[in-house]
């Protein structure tokens, strides 16, 4: 086996370990404050400690874990300020994405959005929270893809996991489905400012719901999320 053939399985293993650990955090299997132990995770995933160590570094860069000491890694506890800052960024970038999508979306693009809406309606009816979150994230990803702005995509990439975590906190699934229907309709209208404003309003509503669900009604509460 040559070096290229060796690198490919190693890269696939690293990606699999990173995706699995991120998914455990996103779905709550690993909760804020939980400790990540390389040896235990390597045994659980059936890999060496090297890809686990590399995955932990990536999760730290993505903001999912913190390393308070060299031998201690824990899932990050998001404070109210962290969540508000993420929503600030999300509102700015997703409203831009919706506006650009309204300019660019033709019939093929709208068909893709409509298919995702139909899938979202099916999983919403089923009530599987993890599946609903995954489909809704794909809908937002598709809007960003339609926007066709490579710099925007590059800026959003490091935040994808945290933004998905944010969207998963809002479990008002029926309301989210209706908001997504209106957002897709606004994009399909081709009215740029309408799409921009509706995307911003969608994020603001989700900000209010998520902050209330995570921290209660006290806006000064700085307790960490989770």
C-alpha cells in the first residue's frame, strides 16, 4: 500500500471520529461540563488515541470543548453572552444569504427548497427532534448554497456546528416549519429586501425562544447553557 492509500483511510477515520463526537455534543449525549477522556473515547470508537486527540483539537477550535488544564477536556458550557453573540452573527450572515438567494434562485433552486420543506414537514409530524434539526439545518445550508457567495460560505463554515446546536435548542417544531415556509416563499418571490428582513426576523424569533428556554426570563442571568 502506498502513502496516498494509507493517508485516505487515516483521513476518513479522523473525519468519522470528529463527526461522531460533534454529533454526541449536538444531540446531548455529551452534555455541557462532561469530560472527554482520550483513552475511553478511543476504546468506545474502536480507534487509536491519535484521531481522538485530533478531533478534540478540532472541537476546541469550533468552540465545543475547552481545555482548562493539559489533562482535562470538557464540553463547553455556553453562557448567555455566548449565545447572544452567535445569534448576532447568524442574523447578519443568514439575512445576507437570504437576500442573495432571492436574487439568484430559479426554478431548480426553488424545487430543492420545496423538497426540503416537504421533508421537514414529514419529520416534524414524526416528532423526532434530532431528525428535525438535521433537516432544518440542511434547509439553511441550501439557502446559503443558493446565495453563491464563497466568502459567506467560508465565514459560516467554522460556525456550522454551533449554529446547528442553536437551531436544535428551539423545539417549537410546528412554528419553525411555518417560519421556514414563509422564508422560502420570500426567497421565491425574488424580493430581495423582503427575503432579507424575513430571514432576520426568523433569527430574532429563534433568539427570543432559545434564550427563554435556556436561561429563563432574567436577561441578566449569566448561567451557562445546559
